[in-house]
C-alpha cells in the first residue's frame, strides 16, 4: 500500500475550505485531514457535507477528521461522530486527556482509558476508527505510554509525529517502537525545538522514516503535512513536492489495503 501524501487543514486556519482544497489539489496532494476547530465544527453536519463535496469534487480524498476530543468524562463524542460521518471520514484523531504521562496518577489513567474505551465502542458502531494524537501534555507523549493506552483499549490506533527537540535517530526509534500501530504521520520539520523549518531541512529524519515505513507489511495510510514556516500558503507547493518525492523514492511494497 502506497502512503498517501496529504495536508492537515489546521496548517492554514486562516484560509477557507475552498482555498485549502485548491491549494492541496494544485500541490499534487491526495488527501486532507479536516480540523474540527475552524473548518468543520463538531455537530454541523451540513457544513461537513459541504466540505466533503468540495474535497471530492477536486479529486481529493478525506483522510480523517481532526477533533479536539480529550476523553473527558463530560465530553460528548456524538457531535464529532456526526460531523465525521457527514464528512465521509473513517478515522477521527482524538487526544488522550490533558495531563502529561509523566505527571499522571493511576486515577488519570483509569479515567482516560475508560472514556476512550467507551468512545471506541461508539465510533466503531458507525464504522469509524479513533486514533490518538501523539503529543506531549497527554497520556500519549512517548512510545511506552502510547503503547500502554493501545494495549488497554482494543481498536484504538495512533498517529505519530517527531517529538519536539528529538534528534533524528531518537525520533526514528520512537516511530519504530510504535509500528505497525501508526495509522498516519504528521509531517513537519521543527528544529532544534519548536522553530519551524522547511521540510528538507530534516531530510535525514523523513527519508529515514519513509524508508522504514515502506518495509512494513502495513505502513501508515497517510503522511499529512502540518505546519509550514509563517503559516505561508505559498510554501505548500514546494513542501508537497518534497513530501511526494520522499514517498515515491521509498521502496514499493505490496501490502494489503486496510
């Protein structure tokens, strides 16, 4: 299965869905993850259907729905599922609470695991997969903690992105530790911490990742561009060309589609 190059709509929160679709199509990307904070608000099924139509009319696929569900006991998943369903998304990105794993106690783990278990059941009933944001200040900031959640909640998947300030070799080890449970990768080049760089400035990381991913029986389905320097739309075409080139250069695999 070839990894699809795509875009997270939150990369350009300042743009309309129409503008984002045009940019992504012109850049030769294949798929878009639509964010729930600006472009496709939870519960607005009409808006989600409109964005779905814009996406498919441009020859693009809907990768997923990027939600901000944090597995809180008082959070409702149903409006998010309604929007994802209207959008035609079969995957929703969710967050594992709001406490970093290093600071969490057993009560935090129990609460988040319990709520994610309920959420996976509700989403699965609609044919939608939930996948964790791999991120600090949640219970999924590193491979060990993320694996603990994945083992505790059957049916849950995860995204992956390089941890802030992690050197290339460390980031690649973290990716390897989570395969083959990574559904999608958020692609950006920050270095040495949260400074936004052009994608090619961490070529060692991303070329290594796509080479490793291509050797998997079931690689991540999507590689989604997220963040460009200064949120500049004019940079997308070149960044997308870099991403597409790395994916194309990785060895071909004959893996079954998921």
